[in-house]
C-alpha cells in the first residue's frame, strides 16, 4: 500500500509597499536562472477554474499525478492568495517529462525531507540565445513589435502600470521602452513561456499611510502659511512694522513720535499766511490751554486742510507737529482699508486708543478722501469696507464715549466728495483752505527754495513770480531744482535768469527739441504765426502784456508766445466781456497772419488748438455767462454731474432745438467778429509784423522789452473798436 504523501506550501514572502508577486523560482546557492514574477491581478478567473478542475480529477499515476497537482496547485494558490509561495514536489521519473512551461530541477541547498524525494523548484525555461540586434528603435514600441521581441527572447523584464493599460520593458541590451497594452488575455502566458520577469508598478498603493498623514497635516500647514503671509504683509517680524504676532494686521500702522522732530516749523512755510494763522491758534491752544478754557472755549476736535495738490497741506501738518511739541500720530487714510473686511475699522479703533492714552496729542490723516467719501452713493452696500471704516471714524471723533484731548488734522484735495457727517462741527470744526499763493507768496516761496543754491545777481524773484501765475509751492520748488540741473549741465557755477527762464519753459511746454530739423520755410511760417499772436495781443486794450516770444520747438508746439496775466484777474476769477472778446481775437491772430502773408490757400493746421480755444470761450459766453443779447440772462446746458455721486458726467441740454440754433448762430457771430478785429489789426500794422517775424527768424527768441521797442519805433496805437 502506497504511503500517503503531503504537499507542503510554506509562505515565503509578502511585499508591504509594492504589489503582490509570485516567486516561482527562489534564488538558491547554485541557481543562476532569474525568477520571474507574476502579479496576482493578471490571473483571470478562467485560469482559476482550469486549475481547480484539474485538481479535482483522479490522477492516473502517482508520480505524474503529484507533479501535475503541484503545478496546478501553484497556479491555483497564486490566483487566490496575495502572497508568494514555493512548491515542494517529488522528483518525477525521467521517462515522464514536464510540460515545457515548467521544468523541474533538484534543489541542492538542503537535504530532502519530503516523502517524495528531492525538493523541486519550478523555474522558467532558459531562453535561447538573445541577440540585441533588429530591436525596434525609439522609446515607444508597437504592441506587435513587443510580442515579436518577447518571442525572440530579447525582452528581459516588463513592469506593468497599476491599471494594466501600459507597460515598461527592459531589453537584453539595457534599453527601455513603453508599450500600450490592449486587452489580451494571453499576454501573461506569452511572457511566462519566454522567461520574462514580470512586475507591477507600485503606484500610490504603498503610500497610503503617508497620504493619510499628509491629508491631515495639509490644513494646518496652509493655515500656518497664511499666518506667515499676514505677518510679513502687515508688519510682522522682519516686516516694516515690526509687530509681533500673526493677528497684528488689525492694528494701526500709524507712525508715532513722542517728541515730534519733523524739522519743519511755521518759519519754513511760506505763501500760506492765512492757513498758518488758523493753525497757530490750534498750537497755542495745546501749549496754553488755560487762556482759552478761562473764557469757556473748547479745543477744536478736528481741522481739515483743503486745497489743490502741491499747496503745502502736508507741510503745514508737519509744521504744526514741530511747533506744538505734543505726541504726534501720522498715517495715510489708504492704510486703513486693505484685504480683509473689518480691518479698517479695527485700525481706526486701535489708532484712537493709542491717541487717547497719549492725550493731549495730534493725529494727522493724509488724503482722508480715501475713506471719507459720501456714503450711500450706490457704490457698494452697507457692508462695504470703506463705509465701515468711515462709520468707525465718525464714532471715534465724536461719538457716545466722546473724544477729549485728541486733535485730528486731515488733508484732502477733494472736499466735494467727503461725507457731510464728517464735515459737521464737532468732528472737523475748522476747514482751512490752503490756496495757490499770490505774487507776494510766490516770492517768499522762491526765497525758501533758493536756500543752498548759488544764484547769480541777475536773478529777480519778483519777475519770476510774475511769470509764474497759478504755480503752487511744489511747482516753484520744481522750477528752482530744474534751473539748478540746467546750470550743472552747462558747467556753470551759478544759476542765472536764463536757466530759470529755460526751466520755466520746459515745465510749461516741454523740453526743447535741439536736434529737430526745421526748414527755412517752416521756420518763416512759425515766426509769422507767433508774431501774429503777439501783435494782436499787444494792441488789444486791457489785455495781458507780452512776456516772451519763441519759435524754438518744445513738446508738441512749434513756437510759443508767453503773456503775463493780471494777478488780480487770476485771484478774483472775474473776466469782463471785453477781455474774453480780446482773448478770442488774440487766439485767431496766428491764423490771420498766415492768411495775410502766405494766402488763404496756404494756411496750415498749426491753429487747431487756437480754434478749439476760441470755440470754447464763445460757447461759454453764450450759454453760461449771459453775454448774448438773443439768449439773454439765461444759463443753459448746465455743467455735468458729479461722477462720485453716480450721476452722469456729460452735460444735459435743457433747451429746445430752436434755442440750439440760436446758440450756434451767436457763437458763430462772436467768432467772426473776433476774426475781423484781428485781421484789421494785422493789415494796419503789417510793417511791425514783418520786423517782428524777421527778428524771430534771426534770434529765435524775443523777450518783452525788445518786443515793446518795436512798437515804440513803429508808433503803433491800440485798437479801438
């Protein structure tokens, strides 16, 4: 009776981080054939059924039965268990060979302990001679090329992707390529029969623990990164503000000086005497409060500095800080509103908390229109960040809790857009207008900005001030700086009146075009054009005197005629009808001179800007100033609305088409009258026109004194209508 045999299938290995692999031939001391690896996922259900049916059949012979059962059991268990197994089987007789797929060889690594004899290891057949020639080129092979290479034994190993849609092969010569794998159920069999090592890409399956940890840590890392950005952006450690924690973005970024050292006093501020007087009272109130409280006076809570850009509003605030000697906070209104909703209101609260702890003190807010615009203008709802900020500012300045000992100085050049609640008494008690300086103020400003500059003896501040009407303090500072730069460019030791005059023309009309190619014909045309303007302007009664004539091209202008406007007229803003009519005639003088000298067919487009100015003045005289007898004392075509209030900017015509026809006819009549006056002056004094044009062609620049000498020699008389 044959003894019963037992087939042992011990567990050898299990890969934790990679895919499950079947080791059909474990390495031994004397085994040189490389094992091939078969992934569990590539064994189909069909293989499992074939293997199970084969094991259920009764074997014909003991040895052959054991051999077949061992082989099929290997396939069966490799299809079921996600592990690798080694199969011990008895040594078959030599007359019964195994199928070519699996050949058995004795293992000499350990003595036989099986009842069937020696231990057998299932290995793949040794491939035939592998030649690396005639392999496909490139890193992407077709599937047919890949199968041919496998059958010829030229593929050493393959590595399938996780989803089995592609594989990466390694050829016998070491080259690598990729193959797109179709749904071929026989692929695994072909690879196994030809001794190709098979593995599956690990993909992300082995990193599940790390992915789990990463998913947990990502929110915390992102939150920490945001805090770091807030700290850097809003003045954290290493930032501009030097604040401490990541939540400090809600604190005020105002600059604080316990003892203000601005380096500016009222002596350094010129051209704003009225504004200095009102601010000096605020400073005196801080220094000597008893003088005012004894009379029942209260310190002003707020002072608003209003004026055009460059008039010295911020300079006055610095002077107040330097004179008062009390703690001083300074900030810009744009610093209140930033990324997050509620930050602006938080910074306003923090600013006034600090100010109240240092009272009495001064808080200066520059460009307050950034947060103080009118509310409810349709530019955002009630939860708008800007509106929250201004609401908090209104409460802090004059709210339920009060605000004692803190004076708020603010500056803006747009008082028309500020909220009415911000301008009422109790918040900003005073509105100080810092306007453009007059002639005397410009002289003082020029003296201030000429400190430290080497000036020649011919520099007359009075003449410079009269040639710069409407200039602000910043404009005059820029003028003196440009003159110093020109003097240095010309290698001069002093700044003369020529450098100041050239700097003034550069600021008004642009830099001089020194390399411009100007023909004699064009030069003559420009000379007569500018001479026409000057001639008509000089002979018109009650008009501005001529200061300078130049045919040097600057910016977009081929020539310029400078007039010295009346200071009284500029300050008052009152212009008579005769002055406006003279202004239109002077503007048309250039076109008229071209027609008289060169003919009507040879006029140029040089008078385009002049014609626009004439049309604008004539239409304003008819529509707004009531200078038309047919229209009467009626203003029509009102000005455009305020864009900050959501109104349209274009003017609305509130008159009929018949009235529009009357307006057009009146405008045309005024322009034709100015044209006839200019032509009459030109034809009457044609000799002076020729002399002035010739002088311009020779010298390119004629000042006011030389120009007046021509009129004295020519015995010219003023025009009488």
